[in-house]
C-alpha cells in the first residue's frame, strides 16, 4: 500500500471521527487529537473565543492544561499578538487557514510579551489556525481551531495549510449539527420528539433522499407552500423547489451529504437557497451527514442526512401566556421579558412600557430568579427555545 493511499485512508477515517462527534460531543477530543496527529502537532484546541462553555460555547483542548487557558483568559488575552494581527489584517474570516508567518515575523513573535511570558512556558512558537465559523457566519458562534509546535520543531508550511483547508469544511458541517441540535437550555435534541423544541426547521433524510421525518417548524414551512414542497409524484418522498434548477442543486447537496467519505465538501454555511414566490427572503437549507450511529429512526430506516431550514424572514415571538404558565411570570414581567428578547436595554424597555428603569431592573431580577438564569445571555438562550415562528 502506497504512502498516498495510507494518507487518504487516514483522512477518510478522520472524517468519520469528525461526524461521529456531531451527535456525540464526548468524541470531539478524539477528533481533535487525530487531526493534530495528521498535522504533526503535539498540542491543539478548538474553542469559541467569545462564548464561554456555560453559555453554550465549546472548548476542546488536546495536551493543553486548563490552567494554561485560565492564565490566557485572565492575563494574556490582551497580549495575543496572533489574534490582534489577524483582526488588523482582516484574516479572521470563515474558512481561512492562517500560518504564523501570515501574521508576523518570527523575530517579532520571539520579542513579544505573549511569547516571552506565556507561550514559551508551554514551548509554543509556531501556529497553524483555521476559522471554522467567522463573526458573520450563519452559525452565530465564532469558532477557531489552532495547532501548535515548539521552538525546535519546523514551522508549518503550505502542505499543512492545504490539509487543514481540506478538513475544515467537515469540522464546520459536524459542528454546525452540534450547535443547531442544542436548544437554548443547552440540552441536546437527539431524538425525534426533541427536534420539535428547535425553532429552526429540521428535515431528516434516509437512503436515496427519502424524507423520514420533519419537525414542527419544518411542517409549518411546508404548509405555507412558499417555494419548498414535497414531491409526492416521485417513487420516494423527496424535497423539491419551485424552480427546477434549485431542486437540482438541493438534490446534489443531499447526494453529497449521503456520501460523507467525500473528502472535498463545501462549508456548512454554503447552503442551498430556495426562492419563495411570495417575494420574501429565500429559505436557506443546510444539508449535513449524520454518523451511522444516531438516535434518529430505527435500524431499518435510520436517518443519514439532516437538513436545517432557515427562514431569514421569520420573527421569533414570545407568547406571554406561555411565559406565565412555564415560569410563573406576572403580566408585567412577561412584557419586560418580551422587550428584552426583542433586543431592548433596560432603559429602552422602560421607555416602551412607560415605567422607570429601576422598575424594569427589579423585574429582571425576579425574572432571572423564576427562570433559574443568572445572566442575560443565559436568559436569551432559554427564551430562544420557546419562541415560536410566526
């Protein structure tokens, strides 16, 4: 067996490990470790730099101690010259793969506070980093992968860049599933009934592109008959668009997802746009492969592909009676909750509701207590899970 064949087999095995982690988060460390091995890196991590774990963010390190990241967050984040240069040069963009040489010279790095006081303690000098999701991604959670080498190891080269660029879309598709299948209470929607908790439309596809299941939101989208439909004329129940070209594009994307061992795939954010006769913004469909072992369906008809259907024109509305029923909120507290969910500050909510800002803040304190949340970010995530799409 040639070295090229061995490398291809290793990449296909890695892709399988990545998709396994999409519905089994405990497998992410293994996927990161396997990627690091193929990258020739002793240390690596994947994290959401702007979202903490208890706010739904992720942090999966490989051979990097927790104490190291605690030091970074408390003392050295402001000295992170890699991040500073990436932002200055506009390189923190989805799908980009960066080498340390793209950002600064090695001499600049060696003279920096970031290296002298922090990275050198872990023998980290060289970087290869990939942006899984950027700040303007369809997945609102900027996510970064970073691989590190020490001072006695060679710098990353174009071969490393090419390899990470190849596997990065697979990470985006698997992580897209991981993020979308978590509701605002940070519970995994990993069964058919649990999919109805999700605000976005979800369609499960079996072999040959057959529709196996649609959650409540997807059924509502189909019932609107606004560009997306089920083709009941075919031998199998399959998705179709009003425009034949868009139907072909959708079927091609589903077919690609049905073969997850395909090495070159589009990024998760590159969805299929479905035109709507009503003139409203197009639906965006993101098909992604599911691992063979999942809880969606039976052994005979297990789902192989999951499709997330986003409606950019949908408004998420909080039902006041439901807030009162679920959390015991008063009428006034439910109104404040609706304003906060709409994006108002305490002052803006007070102006709209005709009360003092002090009153709104007191009501917010009661809302946090009744909903068992402690920060506004937690409250927003909780509210997102019960918002209905009108």
